[in-house]
C-alpha cells in the first residue's frame, strides 16, 4: 500500500450487479495524484470516444486524493467525474464535508460505475466490502430525506452522497449532495448518476487511518499552517462570514455579475449589502466545518417564519450572486430558501440562478409571454416568482421543463433571438466572477476542460495572495482591471492553473492555501506519501492533469477555440458605467499566450506531440496525432 492511499479502487457494473476491487497502481497515483487527475486518466483509458454521456457505457467516478481523510487542514475533498451531460466535454465537480474521509475509512480511494441498473439502487461500501441495495424506498425523496433514512439504518457515522429529484429526472444542471448541502453540483453529473438509476453511495468504515509516511514532518507542517491561518485576515473573514463576506464589495466592483451579466453594480443593484456578510450571518444558527478543518467557513442558517422559512446550509458567495445579483434579488430570506430548495433537489445553484436571470430577461424583452411562464410575473427582483420557477424546474413542469437543462438548451428550445441573453460557456453557466474584472478568468471559462469553471484553474491572478505569487515566481505580474496589457501573461497563468490542479487532485480544499502559501500543499502531499514533491514537481503533475483532461475533450472532437465566450463576458460592447467602464477583454492575446505556454496547438487547443511525450503520455500522443 502506498502512503496516503488505501490502495484499492472499486468497479461496479450496475447492469449485471457485479462488483470487483482492483489494486490502485502506485505509478498511476504518483503521476496523477488523485481526484480528477486519477479519474481523467482512468476514464480516458477505459471509455471509448463519442458515447452519449447518459448512455449505459458512460463511466461515473467518485474519487479522493492522498490528503483526503488525513488530519491535513482542508483534507476534505472528494470529486465526481465523467463525461458531462451538460457540455459533452470532460466533467468533474468537487465536494467537501465528510464523505471523502468516509470512503477512505471504508477502505477505498475511489469507485467507478459502469452500465445502467434496471431499477433504483444504492451502493453500500463498508469495511473493505461493497454491496448494491434496492433503492425503491429512496427514489423520489429529496437529498435530506435520503440521507436521514440511510443514516437511520446504518448509523450517524455513515457518510452519504446522493442525488435528489432533479438528478432522477435527468436535469442537466443537477449534481450530487452530501451532508445536507455540501454540493458536487457542476458539470451536470447528477444527471449521469440518475441515468444509471444510482440514488446514493453510503460509506461506512471503522476508524481506519490513512497511512502517512512522515508523521513528524506532517505534524510540523500542520502546526505551521495553523499558526499562519490564525494571523490571516482572509481566514478570519472566512471563519466569520464564510464566502458571503465578499459579496457586497464584489457587486460594487462588478466582479460579481449583475442583471444577467449586463448591469452595473452600484446603479442596477445598490442594495447588495442586504445579501452580504453580516446580513446573511444574522440567520446563522450554528457554525459548520468540514472534517477537521480549522478555517470553518460554513454555517447552518435558519429562517424561522414566513413564506421562506428554511433550515439548511448557509449560502455561499456563488449562490448569493447567482440567486441575488444576477436576477436583482435582494431578499436574503428568499435566497436562503432557494439555496435549501436546490440542495434538497440536487440542483446546481450557479446554473439555477443563471437560468432564472435568463428567463426574467426574456420575459422583460417579450420573448417569454405570461402564458409561456405559466402565469408567473418574471420581473427583476421578484423573489416569489423565482421560488415558483425553481419549484417548476425541479418537477420539470411547464416552463420549468424548458429551463431544467440550462440556458443553452432553453435558448435552443425557445428560439426567438433568446441566444442574446443565454450566457454560457460551451453549454455550462459560468461561475460568478467577471472575466472583465479578473481577466485571466476568461482563459479558464473557455479553455479549461470543464468550461465555465471559476475554481478549476488559477487563472485569476488578481485573486491570489502575495505569498502565492512569490512562491510561483509571478510576483511581478498582476491581474484585474488595472492591468496595463495582456501580452506575456501566459506562463503566469499556466503556473497558477497547474498549482490549483495539483491541490484539487490531492483532495485539499483551496481556501487554507489561498489564505497562506501554496508551498504547504505540496509539502503536505510529500509528507503524506513520502514522495519527493517540490514546487517544480507539483506543477509538473498539475500540468499532466491539465493535459489528460484536455486530451479527453480533443478526442471527443471538442475544440474550445470554436466556442468563444459570450459577448457580455468579455465586454462586447463594453459597459458604459461603473468600475468596468470601457473594458473589453483581449481574449485573442490571452488565449494565444496561454496556448503557447501550455504547449497546445493554436488552431484546436490540442496538446502538441512534444508536450504529451515529455509528460509521459505517449499513448495519448498516438491517439491525438
């Protein structure tokens, strides 16, 4: 067994019911670390190109990293992977909480599902064994009910990840939910799970420890990081407010998108304070921390009375922007209610809020009539109508059925010129940060293997600390509206992206390192595994992960350069007021420099022969060339 790993992967054939365990290849783990790195390499090798993401042959994976389940601060993450039903590209999404640790304590580093069950099932993974169980009694239940039923049967230590009614109904913007609100919601992988009639995975194990190579070094690193976090203003803000702390400022600066990406914060949404920091934490009933995390950025909120009475996880920044600044909704109680509604149904809040804003703008422009909207008055800021709209999306009822698969599909079905208001990246609704403010984010939105993602690459250099820039050797480079130009940034964006890919794949939450220094991340992985991983090696592994994910897309026939960003994302035409007045992002220069730095072809973003060979991906080189 390799330190940091349990040494086993599960393969579950849902069609036949056969389950087999295989040893984790140590060299594979060394090259791709874990999470979506390991998942992309394995699925690339086992799944043929060109299949329908919802076909039985499509593979679904749930994986951990070497730091998942260790006492590492932020060692909480698990990743869901597969071909995205939403975009047709590589798809992955990460979640926190306790499930990743639970899966490793049950004896496995990951599980892959193939085939399609004839009837609803769930998988029980317990102390090195696995068993498929009937899930008829769970089908139709929301995620909270599902988890409660399974914990009642297997005990409170059982960790559950599941889909809700949205995933069962194959909504392309559905995901998987754990612990009542820890969401792996992007890429539409809830629909992939639902297509297999897999309701849940239950992980249950004894106090089985993840083996650590150098306990003394590991403890010293943890103690050092704890000391840094105690002095960090960023960590203090996260502990106090969670990610809600930055919403009002982001809206004022237009970092948060306003009015379906068309508005100006102070002019169109001057009441952002009502859904930010103190106003949201007023509803906080108790703090929430993922497994053994000292940052503790989460919380549980409660609205006691009224039409929006709810008890669930505190909305994150992305949710507050998607359900608040995007549709101009400044009612905090409605956002808390909508967040809980999405968590219970298994809907991605980013995509849901974007779809709502799209529908509202189409209604305001006369492209959706009152009859089309089932009588709902879809006006900006109408929280009551938004709640009714989301409920219809969950049930796929009326206009909800039109919207349940995201803005791209909705626009294609609606027509009438609605594509002008359908803001998406190759089918996926973008994260809630504006590329006109964090310019390198445009690279991630367009070129990352999972389009539209704000947390997959480190392309937003303006969001990185001074310590990050110093460690990555990019301290002289800046980002954001104050940039004097775009040229020459490609290598900086590459380094930052590769660092983030490494951290993600290792099973680490990025927040502790955003508040301190990324060096601790590779030092952690080195102490856990015993492998001599320094900055150069970590970035090399991150680069290898980026290339195998990109190769998946190229083999599928997807050319990211044929999917330019929506004009609103890049400022075409530019805004006439506010912080981003007059800014149009020079995507041509950004993309050209990044492609050159990555060693990818300038015409189709295909990794070049030399790039793949140098990374040890000779089989991929033969496939693509």
